[in-house]
C-alpha cells in the first residue's frame, strides 16, 4: 500500500490499469481527456498489457467495448457529457446484452451554450439504460469504486455494466492523496473475469438475434433482478474492500450525523461532499441536520431512504433538472416514500453548469427549510446565493 | 468454461432454429434433373443453403427451408429450375 497524490482522472486511469482490462476503447472529451491520455501513456511505456483501441467517436467506443466484452474481455472506457449522450443507443445495447463493461463518466453539463463544467444531467439522462450508476465524492472513492465496479459488474448474479461518475474539474482535475494497494493485492481482490457467454469462432453463437414478444419481458425482468442483486452485493463488496484495504465510503448511501437529525440532506457526488462540511457548520449552530449522500442512483436505495424518513424531513439537492418537472432525485425520493411515510420532502436545484455551490449555500438552503420559506421546487442558482 | 447462465438473447446454430421456413414459400422451385449440367451455380447462389449438393455434384432442393426466392432459377444457365406457384 502506498499513498499517491494525483488528480481524479489520473487516479481513475491508475485504477483502470490495476484492474487489468483486456481492452480499453475510448475517445477523448473534456473533462475526461486526461484519463485516456494517461492510459495511452501507460501503453507507450509498456505498463499496460491490454489492447487500447483508438476510435472515431463515443458511439464507436461503446460499440468496440461491447464487441470486446462479448468476446470475453474485461473492458473499460471513459467519457463525459456529449460523449455519453452519443453512446446512448449502445448503452442500452450493452446492458441488454448483459456485458459487464466498466465506464467512468466525468460529469459535465450539456450544451449549448458551450460548457465544460459539472452537473449531472448527462448521466441522469442515462437512468433507464440498465447501467448501474455510482457517484463519487473523493479521489479515494473514485479509485475504490472503479475496482469494486469490475467485481460487481462481473458477479454472476449481476452481469450488468457499471458507470462510475464524478464531477468534472471539481474532482477530475483536483489532486488528493489516495491509498493505492499493490498490484498483487488488487489481483487477489479482483480475479479474472468468467463470462457467462462468449463470441468464439470455435463454438459459434449468435447474440442479439430476434426475440419474440412472449420472451422479451423475461430479459427485462432479469435485468431488474440483477439490479436488485446489486443492491445486496454493493455493501458486501464495500465491506470486503474495507477489510482488505481500510477505506470505506458507505454502502448504497453514506450517512453522516443522521442519528438524531430533524432534517436530512439528500444529495450525490461533489455536492454530497460539500454538504458534509455544511452539516458540521449547521450542527455548530445547534441545528439538527444530517446528510445522506447517495452513492448509487441505479439501483435506487429506496429502503435506505424510507428508513431515513422515519424520524426526519428530507431536503433533496439536485445538480440536475428534468426539464418540464423537477430534480430527478427529488422525484425518486418522493416516489419511494409514497403511502409509506409522512415525511416532508423539499427539492432544490443547485449548481447547474458548474455554478459554484459552497457549504455556506447549502447552509442557506437548509435555513430556508427550517424557516419554512420553501414552497415547491426552488432554483437556488437563480437566487444568486441570497 | 460456462459456469452459470445469464438471461439474454443467445442462439446456437442448428438446422431450423427458427422453425421450418419453407412454409413461407409462395413459388416452388422445380428441378429438371435431365437438364441439369451440375455447374452448382444454384448451390453457390442459394442464400439459405437449401440446395443440397450430393457426392456426384448433382443437387436436390430442401423444401423444408427453401423460401422460394427464385434466385436458383434466375442463375441457372440451362433453365433446369422453374418456379411454380404453390397450391
């Protein structure tokens, strides 16, 4: 075990290298670029044993990953924003084919207007593709989550692709110290992939052939069951990692000072980390507020949220907006409480397009709720921090 | 190698995986063996592998899987195959 100080993207590249993928196929896009540059550097230095495929678009990157994964390869890619949106068709394809591809998505807002800063609209728009989604709030969590993602994706009861997300620039280009185990220790934690099926000329098989209406629902139901299985496995894998390497970031959610809280903030990714600082500030002011930072959006941690709502009202902060309705997490939180809880749920939209959200802003959001100034969904960004 | 199953669309090649597709046929190729010169153009061009090549390069038509596209009749240089409407 050694400590490496580096950016979120370089840490992601290091994690990908240590997971020993057989194939990486990727196309550079800001703010993901330094991941693929770093992997290219590993290839040039002979430190990476897999095949690195340079492709002409993200649609091709995901297509190449699908082909490689179908041939039995452990497969990694990374993208951001418009790249992720271009992949959309193939994201569905990868999940329906039950291929355990691991992808980093460095969250970036969608243009126009042209933007390179963070929000989660890119990955939230992939909610229904069948991919497992993990949101990170530190470089250590990026490292740990990528290697754990391979173990989760390749588990026989899951066999689904996993997207590891973190905020562009806020994490991708910020250096932090990260504990990095030895290659041998990673190899012991993450054995070689054992695929359920492979494309193999010696034993021909057709994948993706016609499926009649009577059979189609069963492949969808199997994906749903696999997501439910992932709900149980994510905590198990996190526990095993903690026992082996000592770092831990929560199960499906990370709870912080929730025990006696009257209000609990629900958020994800970098806003989740910022909220933690806000909680300490609010607690010093005598306000009983806790934090539940969602690590997974799919599978959705509905049972955890239901139990949090037993003794507290919930304040949901989305760095994303489903235009025409409200913040996606706000919608989902209310949905899982329906007819099961009397907790009040307050929704805020904050930090779109990388607009800075400081812990003091999160404090102001909580104060609005405590002072009962909140009604409906509030676009905090438009308030200018007032 | 395979130790567990996953529910997705996989099919392994076998004759008639999609059922007897010959039932789709509207026109039926009829082979006149007296005219056939064993050039095997029909065998090469048949997109369904429904022309059966024998040891002596004579051919037969597999009516279980022939969809009646008529390519064999079009390609036959000696007009040994004619297409007749199915009854």
